């Protein structure tokens, strides 16, 4: 049977998933090229370490929007060139479109799952006030999942336990072999005052924020403290955390209720 291609349908399919509009008008090779360009660029940005930065994330969003519009426009033009003599291809059926999406999505997800550092980026939302003012509740944060070299003062994302589904955000206070204590609200690391871990007095009023007996962090683990000591559930309560639970170092804020904080690096 012969069918004319609808420009509106081609454009809508392209906006749903780039390449579907080209499948609709019988351009299978172009649909494949579009997907290869999309995922190829994402992988390249990940390898360069740009996806874990606010600049890279915003650039990818802008590029994706332009690409969607451009691909949709191109598929509409191709559909207009098809007259009533168009003979549907074997893949011009619902299963063909769904299969196309699944092949690319599952293939990419498999690569990302089997190659932990393929993209080098993760994301999380600050669910508490524990890191105020460095990170505020509700802010959307990027994580550099390749950065596993910890130093005291780093802001990181980690899983409290192996069963946890969502990472927490806190500040590294000590790593394996370090001695850490709190005296009159000030943090001491290996017997020395840790200036990088100091917080305003207003954030450390409770007794558990003013004093902690010295602890030794086991090798292969790290100890975290929230900046808002009085409102933070951290290693003072659940102990040190295995390195295997580390998601990565928190880099930038990409979404916030305060416009002035968008794109800020987390220090």
C-alpha cells in the first residue's frame, strides 16, 4: 500500500525521540546517524570531564534543545517531499519505532552500567539543611564520579549503606588512619586545629556539636561532618563510611531556587 507522510507526525515523532521522524519518512540511515551523534557527543563530553561541571551541563541542555528543533525541522521537510507514492518500509510500524528507541537506550544504558566512568557524572538533590550554607535544601547538584581521591574539606556524595538508593551530601572531615575530635565546637584533625572544617558558632550550638571524643578512622573509610552541625546526621552518629560507598565529589549547583546560586561551584 502507498501512503503520504504527514509533516506534523514527522515533527512530533522527532520531538519525542530524535530519529523517529526520519524513520517515519524512510530515512533509516539518517536516523542511525542522528543517534550516533547524540550519544557519541555525550560520551565525549563525559570522557573530557565536562558533564560534571555546570558549564558542561548547561551546554549539553542548550545543544540538545537546538538539536531536537533542528532534527524535527529536517524531518518535516523530508515528509513534505514525500508524495502519495511513498511505500512504507518494514520498520514503519509501532514495533519498529519502539524497537529503535529500545535498541539505542538499552545499548547506551548497558555501556554506562558496565563502564562506571563512561560519563563520569552523577547527580543528586540536597534533601536536608545539613550542608547549609554551602549547599541548601532542594538544590540539584552534579557529582564527579571519577574523583575518588579524598581530602579533608572535600564536599562529597556518598551512600550511608550498601542498601541506600540515594546519596547523601556532606563534607569529608577525615580519611583512613586520621584521628579526629571536637573540642568546644572546633574540629581537631591529628591533634591540629582543622581550619577547613570550621563553621560559624551559630551552626554549632547543641552539645553533640560542641564535643566529640577522639576517634580513629579505619583504613579504607572516611569520616564526614555536615556544615550545619546542629542539623546534620553524619559520622558522629552513624560512624565512618567505607570507600566503596563513595559516589564522588560534588562539583556544581545546576538548579536552585536562588538564581544567584546557579552554576556555583561547591566549596
